[in-house]
C-alpha cells in the first residue's frame, strides 16, 4: 500500500513538473516571438523597419532571378512634411506618420513588404507583375487628403526588377545598392518635377 502511495505521489510530482516545464517553454517562446517582432517593426507606424526590408529585398532579388518573376520596389518621400512638424510640433507629425503608415498598409496586400526607412521616407516591395501606377495614385490622393491646408503630398519612384535593370550584377550587395539608388533617383526626379510645376503655377498666378 505504501508503495502505491509513493508511486502516486511521484506521478503527481512528475505531472506538476511537466506542467511547469511546458509553461516555461511556452512563455519563453512567447517572449522570443515578441522580441523578434519588435526587432523588425517600426515602433511609430507599426510597419516593418529598415533592417527587415533590406533583408527581405535581398531574398526577393534572389527569388526573382531564380524563379524568373518580377518584384516592384517603390520608394515614397513626403512633400511639405517638415512645415507640419515646425508649425504643429512633433506629436502632430508623429500622428500624421502613423496615418500614412495605415494608408500604405491598407493599400498593399498582406504578403507585400511595407516599411518605414526612417524620417518621412517609406519603401514597399510589391510582389508580382500587377500594374502598380493606379495603386500609387490612390495612395497619393489619400495622403493629400490628410492635411490639404498644408499641401501635404508624397513623391514616389519605382522600378520593376529585373526587367527595368539594364545590367544585373552577380554580386547581390552591388545589385541591391544599384536598385535602391535607381529607385531613390526616380523618386527625387518625381519630387523635382512636382516642385517645378508648383513654381510654374505660382508664376502664372
């Protein structure tokens, strides 16, 4: 009888230890998952951060070349955002950035990669061959509707990889830099063109 009691006590003890171990493992996994999410997320907007999107860009470049598919890389830069910060303060500026993050998130698909590069610059990796221009104009109009009295807008540039690249380097680091430099150049070309049109309209008035 005493042996049966001992065995029962040992079983109960083992079950208790197992439960605590399972709980510890579950908590550990939850903490690690939370830490990972924080490490790849922009704290202000909830979008991905710069480090994650660059990592994914490299992966998608390799996949596009291996599987003969396209990826569209888009860069966004806000127009007339600094005056908002200067006039209303950084809390208002942060509020605007959060809203823009939501606009970008809502206009891309769950499996596209949308990130904040820093400041008022954003980037998106649009996976596939779909026409992107209508989507980008929709994003532009939604951003312009946030603070029309301050002429808030956005300039963007994009390329489709690999079809828009004349030369494709075998060095992934070189290729990544060329892609980002080209998209950045197109974005600022768009910004300069908009400024030129704005100056022309002012002179006409």
